[in-house]
C-alpha cells in the first residue's frame, strides 16, 4: 500500500497549462464564441493550421528571445527541427504566401488556435493559451490599420465592455526608427538594444531605465528620456523636423483620424510602445485594461508588411492583432462580465424503477428530436437521489417517469429552481421548456 502511494500519478496538469472542467469550458466557449462572432461581424473568415511548424519559420523574424528562450522545440525522427507554434502570425503569412496568386485581396482571416510558450507562468501568462488572431492582407492604406484596431476594440465591447474599461495605445515603428537614426544618430546595434529596452520601460523603475539607457547610448540617454516623456503625438513630433516629416507621423495621424471617424476616442499616443516582435514595420498598438487591479495589456498588434515575402513571393502588406484568452478572462472577471454557468441539459429524466428505464429512453429520444438536450439517469437509485443529481448538475427541469405517467401520457414537469410543477402531455413538454429557456 505504501509503495502504491509513493508511485501514484499526480492529478495536477503540466505546469503552466489548464484543465477545463465543464464550468471552465462554459466560460472558454463563451470567450471563443464571442470572439468568433465579433470577427465575423467585420467580414473576417476562419482558417486554421497544424500546431507544428518548422523552427526556421520563427528564426527568420519572430526575434531571438522568442526562438531561443520561449519555444518548445525538438528534433523529430526525420532529423528536422520542429516547434510548437508560439504565435500564429508566421503561420498565416506562410499560408498566404502559399496561395499568393490565387487569393482575392484584400483578405480578412481570423483563427483561435492554441499557442505554446516556455516561460514562467504568472497572472495573464501561461505556457499554453488560446488566442484570437485577426489579420488583414492586401491593404497599404492606414485605414487598414484603423480597421484592425477598431475590430480589437469591438471584440471587447462585444463582451459587454464599454470604452471606459479599456484604453488603446498606439505608436509607429517608423517614428522610432526616425528617432534612433536621424535624431539620436544611433548605430544599428544600439538601435536594436534600445528598442528592446524601451519595450520594457513601463515595467521598470525610471531610475533603472535611465541607467540601462545610459549604458547603451551614453550621454544621449538624457535626451531619450526627455523625448519619451511626450504626452501626445503633437508634442512628440515637435521635438524635431525629422519626426514631423516622417512617414510614420503621416500614417499615424491618418489612423487616428479614421478611428475618430468611427467613434473610437479612447486612444492615446504612446512613444514607448514598441511590441517585441521583430517583424513589425508600421503602426503598432496595444489595448490596456483601465482597472487598477489589472492594469495590463489585453491585446496588441500592428503592421508587418515584410513577412509574407520571406517565403519567396511578391510582398503582401499586412496588419493584424492577437488577443489571448487568459488576459480576456482576467479582464472579464475584473469588470464582472463573466457569465454564470448554465448547464447545457434542458431536461433530466428520472426513472421511478429500473423497469421504467426503457420508457425514459424513449421519451428522451422523442424530446431530442424536438430539439431539447435530455439526460437520462441510468443509476437505478432512489428517485430523491436522482433528483438531487439533476439539481447538482444544473439541469433546469426534471421529469419523473413512472407507470402512471406512461399510462396517461401526462408528465409532471418540475422546475428545480422554483419548485413549480406543471402537468403536461408528451407533446407539450418541448414547447413548455422552450418558453422558459427562450
């Protein structure tokens, strides 16, 4: 016995992943179904792909940190390096490249895949999560960037949120490139190091950021800190003529105008917003929860015009975003938007004796054909115990099937929430239940 206890298997899941019990799956389905509805309301269509990808697809553009530190990568039996996808953007770029000449652009695609990152599990971050990805291909105009941002905001309002619950922050990679190259006159190495540092700025103490910046660019760090403190786009552009005349300034202004025209006003310029992936080329954005208890990014994305042509085809302009289910769960919980669990079972049938079980099964078959979800208790226990099980499982209605009910064709339909009973014929059961559950 002691040996069995010593060698017993753990009931815990692998670190950083989740089990979804029915109550959890109810919320998960609510999240993914709401995401799907929101994406399709903007004309986006669903695609999917395998969780396995050749490792080189991430080595090309995702960034060294992602590939070297955060992926599940292994060598398969054919001596190929394979990675469990840590993100979906390289995959969708590969798929678009694969049918570059057949697709009718612009293409609006979405998916809700599971993704894997080997990182320290913490609030908002796990090693496996599901993520809504929406991507628009074939549009160069900043109106495309604005559409994708508007869609991301629409997903949140489709969950029941209002604009006070989240804030959209935007920036443009060209603005940062102009700042590094023309204003600060930095080397390519310093530019890369500094962009990674700025991406972490909001998570650091100001003194620590200034110290690290000085270690990268020396005395120019004082100017950098001053530049990054600009409170709005106008103030940032006023710093230099190069910034004012940059492509990024013109495009970002256009994006903001399109968002305003669409009634989206909870938008602010953030000069420290970089986004960690190396493939972004233009507008970048993140949406933050405004709740003090969860003041973190819910979703983010941007323009990545140079990714599709890595696969040897003509370039395709692209912009998109990803919204993970873990951060969405935290957002919904913080704003009391998480729905209460309801059982998918409409009617629970209780047999008064084992001999009545065939009659219960026949009634269940009839009611299922009418569109109801029906569970039949097969335990043979006492009627009271069967009814307790129905209540514990959340079934709204219960019917006891006995000799009298079978003979008369009339059944007592009991609502477990109120205790109310109603005598109905077999043909009336479905309509009665539907009138209650809507």
